[in-house]
C-alpha cells in the first residue's frame, strides 16, 4: 500500500483485524469510505485540514488538524495511509485507556521529543478552543494558563517542567478527570462519528 496504489494488498484486511479491535467487515467498510474520500489511498495535510473544517464549521480547525494529522502520521512521511488511519481510529475509538493516552500524548508532544512542555500544552489547548469556537479574552488567557498549571501540578511528578509519557500514562490512568480537562476527547470523538 502506498502513494501510487489505492488497492489493499492481499491479507491486509486480515492483518489489520488482528492488529486492531475492528472486524474484517468493519475494516472493509472503513476502507470503502476512505477510498471514496481519498481515491489516491492516502490523506495529505491540506485534505485532512479540509476534513476537520467540515467537522467544525463554527471554529478554526486548521491548527488542531495539523497536530492530529501528525499523531496519525506515525511514520512521518507526510501523509496518512489507510493502515495509519485505521490504527489511529482504533486507538481513539476502541483502544484501552492506555492506548488512548498514548495517542493523546502523541498529539500533545508537538516537538516529538518524548515530553510535553507548558508551551506545547498551551498550543494544543488553544487550538482545541479554536476548533470548538470557544473564543478567549484576556481573562480567558489567564484561565488557560491556570488550566495548564493545574495539569502540570497533577502530572509533572518530578517537577522538571515537562511531562514524560510515563507521567502522562500513570496520571491519566489514575485520574480520568484530568483527561477531560485536557479536552482532547471532545474533538477526536466528534471526528469519528
């Protein structure tokens, strides 16, 4: 499967069914829809942004779409193929809490250095507010900073001003309310419907 071939290789559906919690029929249906929307067999960033604009017509989805795109584009080749798409959907829709947290961490870890900084968190949460059309004023910015400080107080166990994957997973697993505070669920759940 690749840029020049929109057909699945033999055995791919069975393989994806074993790698995910989707049945073979579900994967066939996802593939049918994917190829209908993306006949080349992959999604480029600008197409992904356009898709997100359709999901969130009242907000600015472009910045958040870029972050989510990079979380789906696991191999970093600049496009999302069907395999990456299905595996990402599996993690967000049917994955264990651990898988969902790992996927969310990929979204927040903008610099892909294995840590989430306060600046990265601010960038993502601001993008989420733009997606949902939630405009913030000066007082709202203060609230945003307070949200970030609260998350760091709860997650940054070693006080090094960054959140590691281990801290993210441990805290998120024990404190589901914290994930709600991060608001990531609102945008990814909407896109998969």
